[in-house]
C-alpha cells in the first residue's frame, strides 16, 4: 500500500528535481529519500525517474502520477483550511429562533457585525412566538433560541440575557410625548394598541390598569411590539411595549416615555442540553451578550 510518506517524498523530488534537494526539504538524509522512493516504485511496479547528470528526470508515468498527487494535496490543503476555519469559528451552520422583541431589533444588529467576521457561516434565522421557540428547543431542532417566556425543561439549558422594563409609546405630537413618566391614569380613555388575550404581557399590562380601575379604548390587538409601534407612529393609538423595538421607531414619529408601575421584560437564551454546542453557536451567543452589555441592556 502506498504511504503518505512515499507520496510526500515523490512530490518533493518532482518539485526540487534532485534527491538531495528533496531530502533538505523533508529534513531527512539523502539515502532515506532514495529508500522511500525505491519503496514507492516497488509498490506501483514501474520506475518513476531516470537519472541524467545527477538529476532525476521524471518519466511520463511520473508526470501522470504527480498530477493526481497535486490534486490530493490540494484537497488536503482545503481540509486543513476548513479545520482552521472551524477552530477559529468562521464556518458552520446555525439554526436560530427568536421571539420578535429580540428578533426584529437586537439580533439583526448583532448578525450584521457577526457576519463581517464570520463570512463563511450560514445562518437560518426565524422570528416566531416564545411558545414556538421553546418547543423547537425541546425538540432539539435548533442551535440557539431567544425567548421571553419563563420556561424550564430538562431538554434545554437557559440563561438570562437581559432584564428591561416596559415603556409607553405615543405619537410624537401626543399630549403625553414630553412627559418624564406615564402612569395608567394618564392613559384613561386613550385608544390602546394591545397584545392578544392569551399572551403573558397582555395580562401583566391589563393588571396595571385594572388595579387602578382605568379604562382604555381597546380597539386594536397586534402580535408584537413592532406592529404596535407602527400603528402608534401613524397616530392610531398608544401602547406599552418593550424598549428594544420602541427605539427603532423613534425616527418614525414615536415618542418613548417610561411607564409605572414597572412591568419587567425578561429575555433568555436557550441551547439544547443533549447536543454539544458548536463553536460558532458559542461565538454568536457571546456576540449577543456583548451587544446587550454595550447598549446597557444586560
């Protein structure tokens, strides 16, 4: 059987032209290279070189073999590069699912910077409900999940990323736009853009108003903070949302005012417990944490 050492010696001789030069390149003695070459010729059953004035002239068979050896080493070089890219967390596939609050505002910003340094990575990015993200994680079908629903399961490992507080968003020309603080009583009678009845945040927000017996005009329900801010920007009401998305709508005519009583948003990162996380997934999660710390959201 042909060995890698024999091919290495053959390649060195083809490139350097002499056994002496090949020996210098390989860091062995000249007799050692001659012995390796003789073993290769014995293995394949035909000579590869003829000697002309102290130089080795390759036969036509040697040139054919050299072409294949070159392709082989090129493939090995590619494999080496891929292995290096994996080590440096430059390549790989990532399945990421996120709740809208992070998926429409924070994670796209993280991804923009991440892909500048990990250009060979392939990311499948989906924005879905927290319930859907949690189920995907339980099924071990994704690499990273970002959710705001408190939920524990033996199939996943969760860690807290950020604790923030809800803000009130109103049209820029609204009577409350310049307030330093908005309370439930300030929104009495306002058209209120709310979330679906089965959502956790809907219950928390409604409880703040019910406690003070404040009535609002509940005419519009939306799925996420992005839809709420978009409608507020068009003068269709006011809303209480998480601050990540709200900041993205400042330029669209939305004013942001702190709200009391405080309603907490808790964002978590999740990864599958029964799958070893890839180096690329670890790098992306580190980038998310750094971004949140830089913005003062962690």
